[in-house]
C-alpha cells in the first residue's frame, strides 16, 4: 500500500496542473490524507478507483467537517541585540492572523480487491458563506450518494454533479445547517418546571409566570418502593 | 413528477395516495408506505410509484428518528458518548461500543490487554448471533409466517440478553466497553453460561433451518427476488452479509484482522445470486461460523487485567489529530471517524452506519418487482432506524 | 319416562327420538315446520359455539406452537375469550365511509354469512341426522358456496375505496381460480359413488376391507390425491394461511375488509369460519367416510361423534398449517392453481376412471391395479411439480 | 419431492407445540404480575445515594458534593448545590455535604457513568423498575431525601459489589487512621524534641487526638 | 300452492323490471342475480333439484361474475353515453329487429300445446340418467353452451382492454 506521498507524486505526474498536497495527521494512527483541488478531483478519483496497483473500489465513508474562522496567534521569538551593548534580549513578537474558515469533505477510500487500507481525500470549499461548492464524487462511487446528501443537509456544502441533491435527514422546509459550529438550536420550548440548571433558566426566560396549567404535584411525595 | 412536497410539514390533501399520470404507462399509483407501516421496521418511509403491482420508482425517505447524535457527541466528553453509541443500532450495542472504542484507541494510541481483546471478540460474536437470529425472524414475518419463526428467534434472543444483563447490567443498553479495555471482568460462571449458550445454539439453528430453509413457499417467495450484482454492490459501498451474498469476499475480520480474530480459524460464507434467499442463508451460515469462533475464544481466554491500568477514565484528552476506526458489525462495516483538537470533547465525531449506506441500492433492487417483494427486499437489507437516522 | 322408552334409548338414535318427542304432540301440518326450525336452531347453535371456541383454539394453539400460553386471562384458561371478543365487536363503533353505497355495504357481510350457513343444510352429521335430504346435495353445497364471490365483490365495491376494489379483485381472482380444483377434485367421488346425495356417498363408504380397513375414499390412490387437492383448494377458498392474501397486513392494503369495523367485521370473520367448517364437513363426507366408524368394534360410538371428531381434526389441521407456512404472492398463487392443481385434478379423473373400470380385477391383478393407480397419481405430481418449481431449490454455498 | 420442506416445517411446529407442555425450554413466558422476574445481581436501573446507616440518612450521607458526577453525566440530569457548613463523615473528617441533590429520572438513562467516576463510592445503581407515576414532572424528579438509601440496602441488592466496596473503604479508613496515628506520633516526637531542646520554649499544644 | 307460485313470479318479474329502471349499473346487475335466483326457485318449486342447483351455481355463481366484471371493465363515466340516437335509419333498424324477435317468441308460445291443466306427476329422474342423457344425445348442446360462455368472456376482456386504452386518453 503506497504512502500518501508516493500517491501524491504519481498523481502529480499523471495530472500535471493539479494542486495535490499531503495533510499530516499527528495522531498515532498516522492516517495522512491528500488535499485535492476542485478541478481535477473527479478525474483523480476515477484514476484512484481504476488504477491497477491501487484499485480503491470502495468509498467507505464521506464526512463533512466545519472549520470556522480561527484567530491564530503566532509568537516568534527573535533575539534583538540590545542597543546599549547589554546581553541580547529575546523578544516575542505576536502576529495575530485570522485563518479564513472553510467547509471540508473527507473521503475514506478502501480497496476490496487488494484489501489495503484507507486513502483519505480532502476537498475544501472556498469559504463558509458563498463559495460552498465542492465537486461530488457520486459519479465515481455510488456509495457517496446518500452520505454526500447528508453532508449537504447538515453542513450546507453544495456538491456539484450530484444526481439528486436534497436534504436527507432534516425535512425539506428546514432552513439552517445543524452540524455547523455556529448553529443556534431553535428555541422551541415546552413548559417543563424541572427546577435546576439551564433548563430552569430557559423556563424562566420563556414563562416568567409558570402557566396555570402546570400540573399540581401531589403534596405527599410517596418514596418510590424500596 | 411534481415537486417533492412530501415533507411532513407540507399539508397533505387526503391520504398519501396520488394518481400520477405517466404518458408511458398510463395510470400510475403513487403510494407512501410508512412512516407508520407494519412492515417497515420502524419509522422508515418508502414513496413507491406502482404500475398495478410492479414498482416503477421507489424513493426512501428517512430522518424521522434523527436526533443528531453527532452534535450531542461534540458537546460531551469521549466517555460521555459511549452510552449514546448503544442507541445507534439498538440491537447490537456491544459491537457499536467496540467500534467506538477501537476508533478512540487508534486516535490516542491506547493499548488494550489480552483478556479484554478476547472478551470483546466473544461479545461481538454473541451480538452477531443475536442480530442474525432477529433478522431471520423479521424477514419470515414479512414473508407472512404468522409469527412462529419470530417467536423462536426471540426465545433465543432472550437467552443472549440475559447474558448481557448479568455482565453489563442492562439487556440492550450495555455501555460496557471503555478506551483500553472493558468495564467489568466477566466472572467464571458467566463464561460457563456463555459456553452453554454456544453449545445449545447449534441445535436451535438446525431446528430453525428445518422449518425455513427447505420450505418451498419461502424459496418461491425469496429466490430470485431483489438480486444485486457484485459490481453495483462494491461501487455502492454495500458491506456486510449483503455484500458477501453477492459473492464478494470482503469480511473486515479477515481483511483488517483487528482485535485477536487472526488467532481463530473460521470461514467466510459467500453467496452466488445476491438475492433475498442468499442474504438469509449467508446470515445463517455466518451464525454457524460465529459459534465456532465463540467455542475457540471461550476455550482459550487468558487471565489478566480487563482494563489497561494506565487508561485514564476522566480527564481523557487525546492529542490533536484524527482517526477512522471500523469493525465488521453484524449489519456491515460500522466505522467511527474522530477528529480531536486536544480538548476533552471530540472536535468532529462521525458514525459510518452500515444500514444507511446499504439502503443506497434499495431502489435498484426493487425496480420491476411487485410491492410484496419490495417489502421483503427491505426486510433483507436489515436496517435499524436508530443507526440509519442517527 | 317409561321403561320401554328407556330400553329403546340408544345414543345413536337419541337426536331423532328427541326430535320426535318435541314434535310429537303437534298437529300434522305444523310438525314439518317445527321439525325444520328445530334443525336450523340446532345447527346454528352448535356451529355458532364451534365458531366461538375455534377462534380461541386457534389463538391457543398458535400460542403453544410459539412457546407462549395464548389467551388465559379471561376466565379459566381463557375460556371466556370468545365472548369477550364478541362483546368487543358489538361495542366497537361501526364506521361507514361517506361515499360508500350504504345498502351494499350492509348487505355484503349478511350475504356472505347467509351463503356460508346455507351450505350446512346438506351435510350429513349422523346416520339419520341430515337437515335436508336432497338428491343433488353436493351440487347444492357448491352452488351456495359459489355465491360467496358475489358477496366479496359487493364488499369491495361498496367500500368506495380504491384499495378495497383492488383487493376485492385480487380476492375474486383467488376464489375463482381455486373454485375449479375444488369442484374437479370432488367429481371422482361422484363417479365412484354414482350419486350426488351426501347420505348416499357416505353409505357407499361403509363396510370394511380385510375385516378392519374401512372402505373410505381417502384410502384409495385417486381418493388420497382428490383429498389433498380438495384440502388445498379449501384452504384457498376460505382465505386461510398460505393463501391469506386478502388480509395480508404486510401487503399494501388490508384487503376488501378495510372499510369494515365493529360487528360487520365480526360477521365477515364468522362467515370465514363457517365457510371453513362447511368445507371441512364436506371433505369428511366425500373422502373420510362421513359418520362411518373407522374400526368395526368402535361401532357403538354414535355416528355424529365420528363426524365431529373427523371435522375437528381437519380444522386443527387448518390451524396447524396457519402456524407454519408463509404467504404466497398473488401471481404464484394463481399460477399454483392453474398450472398445478387443475392439471392434477384432471389427471385424477383419469385415474378414477381406470379405478372404476378395473374394479372387477381380483388376486394378482388387484395389486397391479393398485400399483398402476398409484403411479398415475405420483408421476404427474412429480413432473408438474418439478416444472412448477423450476429454478428454485436448496443451494450450496462456497466459503472463502 | 415437492412438499417435503413443508412437511418438515409442520414437524417442527408440532414438536414445539408438544414440547411447550413438558419441556421448560419451550415455554418461556413468565406471567409477570404474579411471578416476579429473577434479576441478575449486576442489573442497574436508576442511581441512589448511599448512606452509612439507616437511622440518620441525611447525617451519614457519603456524598461530599464534589460535583464530578454532575460534570461527567452525559445527559446532565444531576443537580447539586453544596452546603455552606461542614459535617463529619464516617472517618471523622469534616466534609461538605450536598444541600440539594436532584436526579431527574425522566432524563437519566441509567448508564452508570456517575457510579464509575465517583471517587467516594457515594452513588450506586438501584434495581427498582416499577416507578410509574401519574405526574410527569415533580414525581420523576428524585430529591436527596428520596435518593438516600442505607448501605444495608446496597448490600442486599449488589452483594459482591458491596462487599468489595466496603472492604476497600474499611482498608482506606484503617490506612487513614494509621497515617493519622503515625502523624500524631511523629508530631508528638517532634514536640518532645522541641520541648527537650530549648527548655524555655513553651511546648506546642498537641494536635487534637484523631 | 298458487300463493307460492305467485310470490316467486312476482319477485322474478319485479327484479327484472327494477333492474331495467335503475341508473346504477352495479345495482341493476345485482338485481339481475335476484331474477336468476327467482328462476331457480321456479325449478325447485317444480321439483327439478338438479336443474335448480346448476342454475344457481352457473348463473348466480359464475355468470353474475362475468356480468359484474364486464360492467366494471367497461365502466365509462356517465356523461359519455350518447343520449340521442344517431340517425333515423338506426331507430328503424332497432324497431325491426325488436319486432322480429317478438314475433318469433309469440309464434313459439302459441304453437306449443300446453298440457292439460292438471300438473303431471314430476318425472322421478335420477341424476345418473340425467348425466347419461346430457352426455349422450344432448352432448353437442352442452359443448356449444360452454364455447359460447368462453367466447363472451374473452370478448368482454378484449372490448374492455381496447376501451381502456381509448378511454385512458380523454379523462385521467
């Protein structure tokens, strides 16, 4: 089973103009992945599926991940010679950088014919607001059909080239995308007088005066049978 | 076809039956089977377009049991999600736990002691027995037997659930496995109970097969129905007994050889036609193989710690990174994809549910069959809505 | 009760004596009327009770087969369950769909029940216990039975529901395609017995061969084949297990009974059971020697007891089949009737012709006669069976 | 021959029918209200708080309101408010106790993670499953008083587990006492040494006896 | 006895008349069944059981099904019936045919000499002789009737299938 670097080199040889890079995975499982550009994605996928040495014929898992804007503070230590001739001081300069957020679709590919392990592809969208399209790989593997619809339903990534892109888990009239990090759950709330924690705050916010219909708890609290 | 306004909120005039005029076939009947239908195994809905008896189009609609298990997992700790994995495929909680535990162990590089690996294999194979027995019962119930095979299947299931209850405390919601081992060390008489169960299970399977496998009516109803070609199965990501019924030799216990499966010798049955009868037979033959594995595992289970001493129960913070762990669940390949950013809560927690992906080919199998067959084909796919909708 | 009367009291003639005692002190013209009313009352009472306890027996046996007790909460061992069901059916609201044809909607269950009960008139329950002694009794039985299709059609049409009409059509297709094997399978009995009267057929089956083997039709090769076809067709006629398509819950629709609830639904249920009892009674009369005793020394037991035991065993057989077999699809069902039962029934006519023509053979020829008859039954069964189930069969699996 | 499969099927159902009369293996129904089910010892339903003895439940509550279980509980159904004052626990140390300890059993899924993470063995799993009530809210919210059950009850429902827990607690208490004694002895020795060396120094008052 | 005869006659004729009058085809088809049952009652009253039951079986059991299926399969929506006759020649043609049939019927009724009023003893003929008669001299008649029945059924199906396609266009 070739390492991601070897696969990247073979792909670059095969598709000269494509931007393909390896994304390292620090976890002990060391499952590194290949970041693909949008243009050649479908051809690369078809090549990975039909290549005799790889034969990645099963797309086992399609996942969406939401990476919102992140403020990255890079502290660089630089030694500045002290003008007054004293020992050189170490100065930490903090550069604040806003890393633009993006939505990512991850594909785990396996080979049933040769039985070897995951080759992971990553496709990233431009940003999280308007450029949210990613080429769909359903034409290459039908396994992605339902899972890509789920990514569209829960993350809002529009997969171009998908035969039937509709919501799959939420109902069609649902507007928001629940799995995004900045998703605010609807505040539909039914009276529930449990007197503790955030449930209590929610109750107070919704029902300043508890509705009269609240069932009157029987006075005698009979202890549950031991 | 008109715009798709089948969402539950859209107002539905009259019953869910609409005449659809298709120039090619004349009067088509569009019927919505489910979400509350006796034969759809839970809240699953099929919008079937019928030309008389024949199925022309079949659109599965699910999401009725969607509780966004993955969002909940992002707001609780790694350990906190373990009891929720029981609720995914609520028939096989042990294999769900194991899949999650393997994924987290891959993410954090947590070693697992010998005895725990053996116990995990034993519990996974017992869960496979339970799931395949239940499936055979439900499938025959769809074929029309008035409950007899289902009751026999449930009689055996009770014995297995008693074993789970005496080990983990709850029949179906076991919450038994931890990262780096298991929660409770099975006692000696529990292991004897498991040995007794596996020895008697062969007799039950023989009786079950004499009742069903040779039955001419079942052969007439299921052979040649809902055939699936191997190429389509592989391409559509179908896994588990449904894939092996089409003849593709792909069993993660042999391919990945995770846990200690490499120490046991067992065979993987393969079908030839990929129809409903093959899927039923593959599951019965797999049960016989599971009995062999169980007998070997129960015979050679080593002593030793059940939990890795260095495993941290609370304050578990895997380093940043991601991992995808998968096992051969009774319904197919169940996988967990975890992305961690060093905090006690997972950054992204994704479940790869086998029955959800296996449903991709439901329409391909049902086209051209009669509506009675569509019910059986759905039964043979073996879906559990907790896992499909998550 | 004077001694003479007690002396002549034998269980066998008890029913007849009771009837005479009741109609004895009536003037002549009324005696015939009271006699027939008495017969009707007795039949309705006994078969009504049998229906009630048949539903209970079915649920208990189904339970026991599935390793569970079955209904045992109402009364001891659930004996009051049928009456509880009856009260439930009576008190349930009877919903009639708005667009339904009220007259037909009401008439359908009544007609079905009427035709089913009419068939009991010609069943010979005992040596002299037959309600109406008709020369063409069997023909009357199947004439009344044939009208049930009309009632099923009325039910389907009157419910003003596309499903019910579709289901009624499927139920009719099933009833009509199984009417043929049902009728063809009793023709050999008429050929051998030479008469259409039910009592005559039962008398034909009296007497014993070799001292203890009864002369029943079922014990002859053509008789056994006819009996098997008759019972399969009877299963289909009364919508029972392998052929219970109309009420298949896992199918699309709940059959032509969708729009019925409350007592009308119970009437349909009752009509189905009466139909089942009538067909079992006719099977006993035609093939199992009616009220004949199976062994000479058992003659002292009254004839109506024998008829009852044989009918009950057949009914339990129906229930046993319901516990075990799955359902056939509509096209398999009709193909099974037209391509398997009808040809076998026609061939069976040939076998019976051979059997009756060679009745004169004796000694060695007798054995040849039996062998040829058995061959004439078994070989077509094998050939047509193999052609019917072409492509189906147990499979072997390879292991990787 | 066509039909042999069907006949064998009939044979199996007949065997089960007959078997259900004499073979306990083939008659599995327990008629629940009359016959109580035999629960395995490991069975768990809703948690309960362990108290040392039954006479004074609120006084001898083992729980020290450390709120670990509240944080670890996946569905967040435990609510604890610490008490302002302290009270001595079994080994005499002054500990905080929970003024309010509610478990909302309509939310709790009996996953026993609270039992696992509790360092003081203060919360264990109960075996009561007949807890139907008419009121959806307050009756299902078990307060501290309803949750508290004596250790003897704990020994009756989980004998082996209780024995092991008691053994461990007893061992800890013994170890704590030895440590306290050793610390007292060491302090006494140090005090003697301090008293012996500078005669003028006023000897320190010995620490309160454990 | 005449009371019974009059009752049966009244039921038979009334059923036929009402069947003619009703607009709902299904109701009239079912009333036709009552008519046939009435005729079977006549046979029974005359003591010919075999003929009565075969009439019941064939007509009430099978032919009523054929009629109902034919009605259902050719069920057209009411407004497409052509109310007014197309042309005068059709009306004259219809009248001529009607008159001819009427003439033949009356001719047959008048020419047949009715037996003297005393009802002759019903001939006790057993089923066996009836069978041999049917299979012997009257075999041809039996076969022709069978063929006619099958032809009508197949004809109904063909008409229905062609109508079905045709009617499929104008109203969905």
